[in-house]
């Protein structure tokens, strides 16, 4: 049998475990051109919160009683596609389930000799690519600029800061625990960081840590911490909007200070993006990222929930509340 | 004697006439390389409001008792620069005064055979150039896109809409009186427009007038009308921040709905700019704009205060409150 997590109800505010159901269905069989995969690691990511709302996000929403969307690191257990053999490890968008059928065309193989396969959902997967293209292509980061990253200990933010260091920049991050702050400074090499739950005056903190202002702000969080960035931007500053996790679980939308006047005085730019826009360049970026990883220039951390498919909702909720350092995964099965 | 308007006090909220002084000083004499000019038309522009605050805008502020900054259309009455003759008409940044000395280098000559010289402060001057570079270079407007312009009957907005029509776009504008709405639709050829003081639901209005969404929003105004643009942006929409006149005269900063999440779902961009960034391309743009004017593809309107230098503060305040259609000028003297 195949166990799946489906959407039971649309959450108001933070999702609850009761917003999800665990259901059992028969394991499906692949048709020609398809493969059957067994999930090894399931990825839970902030973007999923937007996809379980009633209002459309950037892509179709999950319907009630549908399997939760998402991508997994999986092993092929049956193949009707010439490019894939039983035992191959792939990144497949089958959602939150133990087994799934996927079209072989477009399926990304994971090379287990480069790094542990779990990285295919993290630093060498969507979050790593999001950091790479967001910072370099949307943020147009230049050597020796100053960078501020919110959500800096998360799967994306932690990579953003490290790539900025590779590019010779001064990097400051914000995160929600002292442990995270220590991790990104001591382990990842951020120049400085602060715990936004402890600091009360973000504006003053940014002026202290980045006294010459911010060239590139990589925003995973939104809300009050983003508000203070605008007056601290440098001329021609860029604000990369990657996520707004502080806003996803509000029962009532927030208001905030108007800041667009700063865009004129700073001749600044704000731009949102999706990593899928750069799909034709993902492979090349992964080569570069793998090399940085091999050289020790990139490091990563994973927070792995070991409770199987039934623990995916709890892991998702924990991640939305900042319970993770680095990439949040759910271990579903051992690799064969 | 030379009469000048100086800054008497920093306004709280809308400026008052008492925030300015009228003073008399001797007419200055030009040194080598300089010219003495007599002001014909004085230009009052929204950007000046930001320059009389205590906090720095994008350039140095006017100090108390300093002559108000600004550019004028002026005639040369004495020249110590080889490129300028007595009688030549120029655009000079001498501020609010009847006479002034300016360096000849970099001074822009106005050709009175192309159009009335007043246009050198309007459609063939800074406002026209702001519209041109903001829409085409920052907004990257493409043929047949949809455009929304706030402050559409002003010196900049009225040109934005007409350039968008030249480029084959659908253009909707907002303005603050029925007369302005009629002017931009009937005279300037906007596809539609609405009076933001009459319409109560801007979101609904935009959905009605631009049902397929907005490719480029050219923002002169900010505030509540800008708030509703973000959910109405099309994928890859661009928001050009040119001005935020609704915010300049607030005694207390406003808050508004947070909207950055839309930047991700729409993969959209917001960018502020100053026309001075494109200084090396102004001359070429003026050639193109002059040709459009000659062909009747561009039209303009001027609101001219005839009361001389002493009426400049009143004209400035009136313009900030939306009293003008098209470019607001103050007539200072007749041309010789």
C-alpha cells in the first residue's frame, strides 16, 4: 500500500495537523515513459503554504482531498523509461506520499557520489538554486557589495549568505534564535547576524551592522524586518523578494509603513521571482554549486524529521514556525 | 534689483505662503564663463516638496533663507561665455528669482522655433524627459501592453499616457477632477480614466478598465491608488516609481497594506529613478519628442500663474494640491 498526506481543510493562520489526512491507496503502476519511485526524503518548503490557500498563488492550488504538492528525493523501483534504471535516485514532484508515478522526461537524476542524496532537495536542489539565481540574477550582486538576508538560517538564506561571501561581499543575516545566529556566523561565515526576536530596533541594528547601507537585500521573511531595509538601501540598491514567510500565516493581513518614496531617492529596485524562470540554467548552476560544496566554500545543515510520512504535517508546521536550521526534510524510507 | 523667493521655514504638511519670503537683492554680475539671465517662466514641480524638508531627499535640501531651488526658462541679458549671446533662451537652474547667474557650460539652449519656449520646462524639458525615460527605460514598455498612470493629468503623467499610445498600448489614467479626466481622454487620447476622488473602490475600477491586468504602472502619486495596483499586475509587470505626491504633505506618515507577496506571484519589478540618470541621452530624446510634437502625436497643456515672482509660492502650493492641468508655470517677465 501507498500512504499519502492529503489536504483536509484550508488553514486559517498557521496550519494544524488536522488540516491534513493520512490515506492509504494502492501503489500505482507506471505506464510507458513513466517510472515508479519510492520516496526517501520528502521536502517541506515555505512556498507550500501559499498553495493551500483558497486564493490562487503563482500556480494552481491544492484542492481539498488532493495529495499535498511537493518534490521528494526518491529511488526508482520500476522503470518504463529508457533513461532510468531501478535503483536510480531522482528528484520527483510526486507530492507527499510514499510511492508515486512520474514521467521520466524532465526527471532530474541525483548523483549520490557528489553529496548525500538529501542535498538534492536542499543546497543542490530548489532552495540552493533559488539562492543562486535570486542573488546573482535578480539581485545582480557585485563583488564587495553589502548584503542583508532575512531568514538567514533557512534552506535558501543560508546559501545566499555563503554565495555572497564567495563573491567577496559583507553579509549580515537575521534569524529567529541565538543558535541560528551562532550557526550562520560561526559555521557559515556570515560577517554578522542578529536574532530578530531579541533585537527591538531593527533600523538601529542595521545601521550598526551595515553602516554604509545595503546593496542587496534578499528577503525571505517580509514584515517589520523588511520595512526598515528601504531607508537603509544604498543608491541603486536591489531588493530580491524570494519569500514573505512572516505574512503567510496571518489570519488578518498586516499593514506597514509606506516606503515607495525610498525607491526614488535611492533609485532602487524591488523584484520578485520564481526559480522556475531559470529552469534552462539549473544544470549549469548545480555544477558550480557542487564544485563550491566540494571545495568547502558551501556548507549546509539539514533538520530531518524521522517520523515517516505521518510526520510530514508536523514537520511542515514546525518549519513554518522556524523550527528548522537549514533544510527541513522528512525521512520516509531507507535507500536500497 | 532682483527679487527672490527664499525658504522661511520648513513646512509641516502642506506648505503655506508664510513658509516663503520675498527678498530683494542686487542683480548679480557674471564672471568669465558665466551668463546673467532674466527669468521668463519659473517652473514649480512636485520634487521641490522633498527638498524643503529637514531630512535629506535625493539631493541637498534648501536651507532656511536660501533661494528656493528650481529651474527656469530664461533669456540671456549678459554673457561672458562664447556659446551664448544676449537674447538666447535657456533652461537654467537658478531657482526662484527674477535674475540669476549661471555657468555657461552645461546650460541647455531652448530653440524657440520648435515650440513655445515654455515647453522647455514641460513637455520638452524635465517632466517630458521623466515620462520618456521612466516609461521606456525603467518601465521597458513594449508595444500593445497595458499601462496605468496615476497623476495622469500632470506634467509627467500626461506625457506618459501619450507615449504609451504612440507605442500602441492600452492606457488608463487616474486624476483628481472630472475636467482632468475629460482632458486626458478627449484631448490626449487615453483609452479611459477615472476621477479618484469620486471612485470609491479603486480595485474594482481597475478590474473594470484593465480586466487583463497591468503591464506597466507609472506612479506619480502613491498611497491608496498604488496599493490596488499590485494585485492587478500582470506576470512580469513593472511599477515605475516616479513620484509619491500623495505622501509628501502628510503630517504623519501613512501605513498601508503589505503587498510584496504579489511581487513573487507576479514575478514583478518595482523601480524608482531620477531623470538625471539619463542625462547623456536627454538631447536625443528631445529630438524624438519634438518630432512627435510636430506630428501632433504629443499634445500639452500649461497652467500659468501670471502674478510674477511673488505668486510662485501660491502656484507651488496649488500644484501640490492638484490645481494644475499639465505643467504648472509662473510667468515672471516677457521675453525681449
